[in-house]
C-alpha cells in the first residue's frame, strides 16, 4: 500500500533496450522514451541516466515497484517491437521472468499480432495455456516484418482475434492509443478504430491506455457511448508532475464523460518512478473553477477507485487479503 491506499498499477514493463539488443530504430525508440522520462519527471531524485534506463537490474525493478512505491499488484504489458530490437523490447517471455518471481503480486498479460492470422490464434492459445493470461496488450502502430505500417483495431483480422479472446475468457484488451514514439507514427495510434470494435464485442473490456492523448476529446466521445471502454491513465498521470493544470483538465474531462468507475491508474514503469505518480493521485485536488465548470469532484472514493478498485473489478482481484496484510503489518 502507499499512504493507506491500495494500488494496482495496470501498466508496467520489464524491457531490454541494451545496446546489443537495438538496431538503429531501437536506439531511436529508447532515446525517445528517455526524453519523455526527463521532460516529465518532477524531481532529480527520480531521474535515471540513459544507460541505466536501457535495462535495469531485476532486483532494483522489484524493489522500486513494491518496496519504494507501495504497489500491491502490477500488470505487465508486453511490447515486442522485433523490427527494432533483436530479441524484442518487452516480450511476454521477458515479462514472465519477473512474473515468476512474484506471481502473487504480478499479473502477466499477453501479446499477439492479428496480422499473423491463424498463427496469432495459435499463439493466443499457447499464452493462455502456459501463462493463464487475463488480458492482451495490443500495439496498433507496430511495424510488421519490416513494413512501417500498423493495423486497425476494427480490421477483420482483429475481429477474429477478439472472437477467440471471448471464447477463452480473455476479457481485458489494452490498446496503446496515445503519444507517438519515434520511429512509430502518431496516426498509427489514432483512437477512432476502438469505436466499432467495442460495439461489436460488448462483453470485452477495451482499455485505452494513455486515454488517446493528444486526442482526448475523440476518446471521450467514443467512451461516453460505449460502457465497455475504459481510460488507462498511464502517461496522462505523468503530466501531474510538472503540468498540473493539464492533468487536472484531463481528469476533469474523464470524470465528466466516463465517471469515476472507468478510470484506472497506470505508471508506465519504468519510464517514470511510480512513487511520485501515485502521490499525484493521492494529493490531487480538483481546481475549483474546473470543478464548477465540469460539475465533477474528486473524493477519497474517487481516488481509491482509480488507484485500485476499478482495475480489481476488471481483473477479478480480491482486495480484502491486501487490506488484511496491511492491518497485520501495522499491528506488528
């Protein structure tokens, strides 16, 4: 727990951007990540140099996530990017290495590319059988076998994938729909293709990571009419460090359009240290003029839902044992 709040971080990674794993595009990718890290980290205390940022030691990763930040459950989101990284950037197998060290505190999501056709379906079954995945991370701007072009979330190949997810009980589909990362193009992350997919599969949860930034309005217009579309706050919450007004406006919009039951915390660790991002939510106070304009408030209930309860509901996580462990620790 962090300052008395249960925290489920629904967007974390364990990546390998070491120089020997990168081609020229991989170097561009991790330098872009690091630029976001430097630009948005609010204090030198939480800044890491590029060489450390490329591949962190596993013990540091665990300690930072659990001990320093107080995260109770983290959801690992893979991103393969094998056109940029020789062994992949953040593969299911790489994430599984840390997941096995803390299976009671980590959830491992899967990844497939619908452009692989039936091979994607077979891979989906393998990951479900081997890892028990409860969700997928889908990257619509990712290149395909050297071709610098992404795919649409409402394509026939994607629809076929969702059908199989529904059969297997894989309900949580996370989509990167937000900031561009060099050398991927920003339009590959456009949020518009979520609309038709969410309509077609009302029993699946479409979690839009990064809330479609910089196209927040477009995301909100889709989400307001699709009750199975959710807002993942990763990247968005990082603006709460140095650009507090921008984050306040973002959160006001999300609360106005979606309400407090469909917004979920994600740190995007380790682009940023989760500790200060969690504190952004805990310490947040909606500016009075925004509260009046949007007719929204941020209560203790709102914060607890964003930090844990909404993700717990989607992933079937029982929060009571976490509360009991915390009480026992305080009593010891």
